[in-house]
C-alpha cells in the first residue's frame, strides 16, 4: 500500500468518526424561530424572587432537529451580566413544523442588576 493511499484512508476514517460522533443538524439556526419570549419576575412563597423566561420555539426545517437557545441577562446599560444556554426540547428533536414550549428562568438566580433579557438561537443538532 502506498503512502498516499494510507493518508487518504486515515483521513476518510477520521472524517467518519467526526461525523458519527457529533450529530450535526442539517438545519441551521435560521431554520428555527422564537415565536414568543416573555420574561417576567415572580415572587415565591417566603418572598423569594425568581425569573420566568417562557417562550415557544418553532422548527421551520423539513427535518427533525433541536436548537440550543442562549439567554443574555442585561443591566440598565445594556451590558451582559450573565449568559446561559438551554435546549428547550431537552435531548429530543422537534418535528418539522412543530413547536416546543420552554421556560429558561430556572437557569438564572435572581439579581437586582438584571433588568432585561435577550434571546437567540445558539446552536442546532439532530439527536
């Protein structure tokens, strides 16, 4: 076996290992839509404040896939105080045209400095 054939075989095997090890979604972030996002504060029993960051994520792709959302908590000046990510459907794909309700509030501890929340689609994957 010549050197070129060995290099080609090793390269091909490495590509297969990478693709099978990390299931990339055929649908990118543009294939998902955040239909609604409603941040609010709630007061629990005992006076403890918590966040509710409810929304709906829609898969507009032709294939089942999942999306990871990034939430940025911002202060009065618009500076990011904290960021968190979450998968609204967990480790499940969202069917084409279907939606997933989410509440990412539990990812954040209440902080008086946080005044606004921004949300974006951070990543996509097919499970």
